[in-house]
C-alpha cells in the first residue's frame, strides 16, 4: 500500500521576494551601470585619497624640512661634525610631518643617538618648524694610547673623551689641540677600538680618570695640570689601582686615590671635595719636590 506524506508542502517563495526580483529585472542594465559605476568610483577615490592623496598633500605643506629644524648652536669643538645635517640625512627625517603627534618623540630619539649629543631635553613646535634643545658632549681629556701607523711604526695616539668616558669624533681635533686638555695615561692593554665612537671607552680605569679630569678641568690652566695617570701603587682600600695627577712648572706628582664620586672613596680616604682643596693648596706652593704628595690621607705628606 502506498504511503502519502501529508506534511509535505511544495516550496513557495514569499510574495515580497518575488516582487523584488521582478522589479530588479525590470530595471534596464544601462541604468544599473549608471548607478554602480559612479558609486564604485567614489569608493575607490575615497580610499585612494586616504592612502595616497592626503599623505602627499600633507607632506607638501607640512613635511619636515631641514631648514625648519632649529637646534641649540654647536660648541666650538665640533669643527667638522654638522649635527643637523647628519641627523637629518641618516634618519630620513623628510618623511616626517609637522602635523604628526609622534614627530617630537621621533626627533628626541634620533638626536639622542648622535655621538656628539649627551641629551635632547625637549622638542617644541614653533611657527613653521620645531626647536630642538640639545645638551652637547664636551671633551674633558685626551686618552693616550700607542697606535701603529701605515709604516708599521708605533707612536702615541690621542683620543678625545667626555666626562662619561664616551669616545668623541677625532676628526674634530688636530694634534695641536691635545695641549688644551688633560692627558690620561694608563699602562697595559685597553679594549679601545675606533669603532666605539659615541660609546663609552670600555675601560673602567679610563672611566674613573675621566670623572677626575672633569673635576680638574676648571683648574687645568691655573694649576698647570698635564696628565692624570693610573698606577697600581696608588691603590686605596680594596681598589687594585689608583689615580695620580702630574703638574708642570714645577713638575710634581699627587696621589689622588680612588674614584672621585662622593661616597665611593677608599677606606679611610678623604672625600673628593677635601682632596681637591688640598690639591689646590699644595699646588700654590711654588717649590719643587720629587716626592709623591698624598692627598688621600688626613695629613698631606711629602
């Protein structure tokens, strides 16, 4: 006996969809193209403007140019280095916009990375440009290291550093400039390489000597300070070595001891400020002596 499914119904579309399909089919194809074409062009134009046109227009009117960047004037020792030129070219700053809120942050980062700059303090927007306030590194000493020339001969080489022992660009200094600075002498091997330009010298002895040179720099001419040297015999407390000072006219040697940072003096050693006063008092005595003048003890001995 044949069975009949009484629940089966023939599929039937809603009347609304039938009328919608019929209405769309009744529209001429030319009319459809006349509506879709302009709409498509508007969408393409909108996204093209966002991704290309707006950016180009922004760069044309608000793009960062070298002449729109004003920086703190360079110190006299930067004879060959052109900080703004180097920073602008090496970091492609022409791609930045004055309207971009991230531009000041980017400028701080790229200027801080330059070997002649100690710190970029702030970037201020001004009419048609920006003002970058910079603290430059200042040379305080020349590190004397034996170097080998092209002929294979060894001679004394002098390399400028700042108070943080950061190696500065040597092309800004001539051989005659050496006498304008305190010379640092340290015997033995040193991890120095010319590739460390803009980075610390890499030798803790030079690092401490640089701090002492920074402390002595204002007295260099009056006290006729020639060099600061590292000597194992001048060790204080648990230190393996100490610092000495040599002056000229007359030639005298002073035992400074350990690092001049307050609170890091050797055991039983006087603070740096007291040693500095003792040094100035001893230098004021014009008589020459070959004995080592000890600035580290409670009594200055000769």
